[in-house]
């Protein structure tokens, strides 16, 4: 039996709550008996071939990057930069500036918070309406253009990342 290797992990980021379905590519993966994320066991969904496994990432208590290892009858894969998976925290919204604008939309809003990492194409929502556009400035700041809304309506502004979606609070109200 030959020792397995991990050559890629896709996606390579997910929430600390776990549950992300991850495709692991490598060699000698047939007969996989365990897949761990930083030593925490994931759930093997399927071993498709000698080169592809699908796994559910486990929940963890802290954010950060971990090595994903695969164990088969041939041994456990050595760690490398190719096997890394990063756990992200759930974003939080701490403040909006300004916190109101015209119902016609178009207001440039600075959203301050935490864990604003890797937004990709994930939306910034004003209630159920996506921001007209948004820009990730830093892990603690996003600028977004407010969409058209109903006059006199107050909505929650939420941010979604691979770490999850921010919870509603009085800090994220936009009127």
C-alpha cells in the first residue's frame, strides 16, 4: 500500500460551524478510513476514486488555517501547503455610517465590523435587497451603495462570507 497525498482542497475556506462540503484531490485515496481537519475528524461522504474524496468539514472552536490529512491502509498523508483549509469566523456588523438614506437608494454606506474576509460575490443585503455594489476595504470595513427601498422602512444590513451571515442587531439598522 502506498501513502496517500493531498494535492488540493476545494473550497479551501469555510465556517467554524463546519458543514462545508469539501472535495479533496490527491493520490492513493482509495480505502480512506479517516479525514481530519487539524486533527478533528471530518465526515467522509464519498470516495469517488483513487484521486477524489468528498468530505464534510467538522465544526471547530477557533478560526485559522489547518492541514487536512487523509488516512488509508497505506498510511496518513504528509502535510503541505496544498492541503490547507481556513476556518473563518461569522461576520459581525458593529456600525453603519450613515445609518439612513433616501428610499431612492444610492447612499454610500461604510459598514464597520469583524471577519469581513473573502466576500467573493456574496451579497451585502439591505433587508432582502442586495447592495447596488460593495467593496471590501479591510477585514473590518466594507463600503456599499444602498439599493432602492420603501420610504420610512428600517432594514437590517447583513454581510455574508464563507464564515456565515452576520446576525441582526440594533447596530445594523438602516433607514
